[in-house]
């Protein structure tokens, strides 16, 4: 490998994401710091729900250790030639710390704890995002949750993110999930 070339180029799968968490942990250890992040989006889907799923970034909510974590993120990103934003906190989704009681620990070391959005929270976020491209993730999550109809999925969204609307595209994706992907009649 040449200088500046990364073994972690292209879409990131489960194994590459775990490697990045390990590198972040090592960087935090060098700084004598600890951090906790809550991961959602494609990274959580890949690590927790669908091992074939890949992503180009890691969406997080930083729950502790922000300053040193961001230094570690910068060092790891530079090492791999990642563009800014590879590890980010999207403003579109605001979930208060501690609101996801079912969040599982996806990675843990002495320096870094990574919890991942539960299937219920992931489903709510995917429905609120309202993107047709999320249909595959929505299908995986609905199957994992044992849902048999759209109303159940929308009820979960309302429970997790009350008052946040689901757009037409998300409703269409949800309908296709139950009709085509999971084989349920409307």
C-alpha cells in the first residue's frame, strides 16, 4: 500500500466499521480519553442488522468525550484519506441521550463505547428520512420486529418520534415493503 492509501476505501461494511471503531479507541487511548457514541443510519444497519449492508459514513450522536473523540476522528480520517464528514452528527435527527432504552452495545473497549440504534428507533428514523432508497433497510427492520402491516410500523414511528411527519415517499416505500418484500396483502 502506498502512503495515504487506505485499506478502508470504498463502502464500509461491518468488518471495516469495527476496524474503524478499534482505531478510534486506540487514538482515544493515546489521548488518555474515553468516549461514548450512539450510532444510527447505515453504520448501525451494517453492524447490528444486515451484515451485507455497506455505508460511506458513520452517523452518530456523541454522548460523551466529544473533544478528544473529534481529535481521534480527524487522525483516523487523515490516515485513511477520508473526506470531512465521514463521521458526523446529522442535525436532521435529534434523539435525546437515553431515549433508546433498547440500544445495543456494538463495540466496547476501555476507551470507546459504541451503542447502536435499536430496530424500533432505526425504523422510526428511516420512515422520517422519507427516502425510497431506504426500502431495503425498512424491510429488514420490519421483519426483525415481526411487523405484518404498515400501521404497526407507523405506530412505532409515532411512539419513537411523535409529531414528526412521514412523507409520501416513505409511505410508498413502506407499502412496497409489505406488498413486495414481505409478501403481505394490503
